[in-house]
C-alpha cells in the first residue's frame, strides 16, 4: 500500500465522522500544498492520448460534461482514455508511472480537483492540464481563483462563467459543452396521455432555489389552471435527502402537475424530454444549461429565463425567453450564499406556455431553429475550434 492509500485508509477508518468533518479544511489545505509542490512545471503538449478525468459514475451535470467531452473527442478521431474518480479522498486507480498525454482534461471543480490530483499521483501527470469548471453565481469564490494555478487553463462553458472567474491564477477559456446532434437522433419520445405535455428537471443537490421548479409550477398553473388535458412533469432526484423541501414542492403542485423524485437512466430522461411540447427552465442562474441544450438538440421547444450561461446558445429565434430582474440569493439549502441571481417573470412564462399549446407551428419553428443552433454552435466540429491550438492540432493529427 502506498503512502497516499495508507493515509486514505487511516482517514476513513480511524477517525470518527465528526472529527473528519472538522478536520476537512485543514486536510484540503495540506493536500493542495502537496499537489502544488509536486505537479510538473510547464505542462505543455505531450505525446499520448487525451485523458478525460471525471466523476463518470455520477448522475449529475459534472459527470455528464465529462462524458460529453470524451464522446466529442472520439467523434473527432482522437484517442481518449477515461479516468474515473470518486468524490473526496479517493480515485479509481493511481497512475503506476509518469504518464504523458496530449492533454489532461479534469471535469472537476476546485473542491474535488486537488484530491483527485493527489490520488492519481501529481508528479506522474505529464502534459497540459485543463480544468473544466462549472459555477453559477456572478462571482466565483476566491479559493477557485487561487486553485486555477494547478492548471494550465481553466475551461468554462459560457461567457457568464468566464466573467465570474475574472482574476483567476490561470487563463480562462470559454469552451461550451459539446452536444452532438447525431447522439439524439434516435431518442424515442416517451408515451403521453395529455394534449399538452411540459417538463421541468432539476437535482436537489444542485439547489432547488437556483433551479426554481416552483416558478415552473406557478407558470403552468397560471397558463392552464386545472385543465386535465395539460400536464407538467417535474422530474427531480435526491429529494429524499431534503424531505421538507420535497414535501413543500408536492404541496404546491396542483392535480395536473406530477412530481417524480427518482434517479433515472440518462436514456429515459432524454425520452421524457423528447416527448414533451415544452421544457420549462425558470432557473435563477445557470453556468451553461446543459439540459436546455439537449432539449434543443432533440427538438423540444424551450421556455427559459433570459439570464446567465444559456444566453450563449439561445435567443428569441430558437427559444421563448423569459425576462428577469435580479434578486438577492436566498437558498434554504445553503448551497449558494450572497450575491444576486435572476427572478424570472412568471406571467410571461405562463403566456409562453399558452402560446405553445395554441400554436403548434410555433413549436415546430422553434424546434427547427434550435436544432440548427446546436449543430452550428455546439456540435463537435465547432466545439473543437474553441479548444487550445495545441490540442486542436493533436486531434487533427490523430485523424491521419
């Protein structure tokens, strides 16, 4: 057992949970110092495959981003190796020796990144290191700006997030999540029993206040009252971890709004979206809005807040945008604190939903424009052009 594995075993088995929690900040600081002092300097382009490191086993947006990057690179002809890590002081496998790569792409935010680097063996990571980070508020934490120094570049999915990371200790590059239209061509729409079907999706671990399903429910209720021929499905997960919030959400829902708190396979989620007449996202902030982009790719019209990262890939020609003012952050879960985020106009959202039901042609036009936008802006080929030049060259060379 190597020293890091021994320390991990001691940390988990010998220390009580309460002590581990209190000691976590000190441990994180020590791990970061170890990583910063051990990482090779000047990690430029090296020979080898592209290695994508991420939480591949997760069912959240960060895991999805890692898989989308890996698939896009493979579609472009690159040799890709996926390295799965787990949250905290753990990794699926320690690198057995110094390992070169055309690029290391870490789909891990700063709280997880130093632990993953330490677990893999920071002195063994040879080649350029890029970190794909997700952040939702207008300003990123100071610790994130500092931890950018562990990377050659920070990749963010939108201009909104790039502005949040102004002043980071490494260059910040806007490179959106790649969304390949062909990946969605075979999605089978879920069966439906209602004349009009809308859907809203969120994860309680991503903050219910930020995702704002309450706004979607309120807009739907204003648009359709108790019309039994209209249905909103609010698909969520991890509500069991926040039973009071889940109960409050269920209490708000009228009879034609269904709350489904389950973890589904990705294909089933996409089937639900594909079978809907509208995806509603009255979010208060999004670093990118991956679910919105995927709805556009599958041809489902989107009603979304006109604020934050989603504005990089949608406008009034391909979505129904809901204006919003700014309001102080108020998050009962404590995931987000301080600053301000959007408060979307529920009345405008209600009118947008009513328009989609009354005008089938509007939905078709939005769907066609949205598919074109995804193909022109988010597909692997245009995505490649947003990557660093050495990585672009390595990917193109792999096609020969």
